[in-house]
C-alpha cells in the first residue's frame, strides 16, 4: 500500500479511548487499514497479564512494500504489568511468531526479550490524559511522535534498506524509543545477521547521521544566501559499545533536519518541501538536528 501520514487524538475523558489500550487500537487501525500491515493475532479481549503471551495485545506482520522480503512481526502490548491502561506500551519486534502459542517460537529472535529489566524499551503515554499521535510510514518502517504528559517523545521501527544482500542480511530490523525529538539514537534494539541475533540496549545498535557544518557547507564562499535545510537520512548501525561493528542500512521513513552552519535551527510545525522529489516533511524541532516526518 502507499505511504500514510495520520494524526490521531487519544481522549482521556472518553471511556474506551484512554491510555495504552486506546493507543494500541489507534496504531492497529493505522498500520492495518492505511499502511497495509497484516493482523496476525488479536488478543485485545484478553485482560492484562504478566505473561507477554497471554496479555492484552495485538501482533502485526509485514513483508515490506514490494512484498518479497522475509516477514517480520510487531507486538503491541499492555504495559509493564497486568494493567491494560497503564502508562506504558510494550513494543517487541521478532522474525517469527506462533499464533497457536501466542508467542515467538524457540527458533525465532525477539527484541526486547522481556517487558521490563535489561533490554526493555517501554514508551510512556498517559493513562487518562489527552494526547496526540502523529504516525508516518508504510510497510517498510513507521515513526510515531506523541505529546503525552506535556512532552514530545517518539519511536521508530522498521526494516532498514540494508547494504548487504538478503543472504547475509535478511532482516536488518530496528526499534528505538526516545523521550525527546533527537532522531539520532544510540540505545536501540535490533535484529541483524544470518543467522539472526538480537541486539538490545544499552549501546548495541543505533541510528547515526552526519549534519552540515563549516567544514562541509556546500554554499561556503557564496556570500549571503537564503536559508537552507538538509533533510538527511539516518544509518542503522550495529555497535559494541563505542566500537562500530558495521553499517546495516538506511533507516526507513525517518530523517533528520540539519540547518546549514549559517542558518538558524528548525521550528516545530515547519513544513519543508524537497526541491528534488517534491515530498513534504513535518519538522519536530530539537536542539541541533531535528526529527522530520514525511507527510506527503
């Protein structure tokens, strides 16, 4: 299906539309009905449970926009315990899923493995408050921004457009959550390699980019010119602490906006239009490099 951008409002004052459960419902609707993901296992009638297999959750799958990549799975679950409308949303990515057991089989790889503790990445929403969700992406990758608890956070997940052939890198999956708007992330979960291995925080995989500076300003020496912003890709890397293991590929449907060295920073709500493709991007400002979502 085609690329989708959608703005969703979660209403804390309307019963059935509050908290994590409403967020799961909203994301499921956008990913399946608008982006074309498949609904694999719907356990939303289940109460919350400490077991990830038995809890209130949805499992979605995708084989990518061209439909020829290996299928991978996204689990959206109630938070860190049995409470359905807790503040936390549990997200897990895996390269396999068993509908019969409602779990990832022993032959599969899932990250994060657990709901809490080492490796867990749990976005924080609001149990009863109003907040917005901005959802951008397709069957290759999704970025979500929200403004719960009077602060902006975002998460990104997807299959990177990897640099190696499918035999060496069949998946190249990543998932990261940040309590701010910096698209650069050194604390992510990934599934990489063949045979696949799971990389979990802290510091085993991330997204990196190179912004503009006085040393690589393309308009240096031209005098006074109009403000210009570079919409730059982010590279998915596997790391070992500070030592890079390798570049996996280009992250999908997420960009960073970097002003040139002589221009001022971005402003949240700014819409930038690419001079080359004509695509439009919504900017969420951050100190230094800012997050950009494609909106059209």
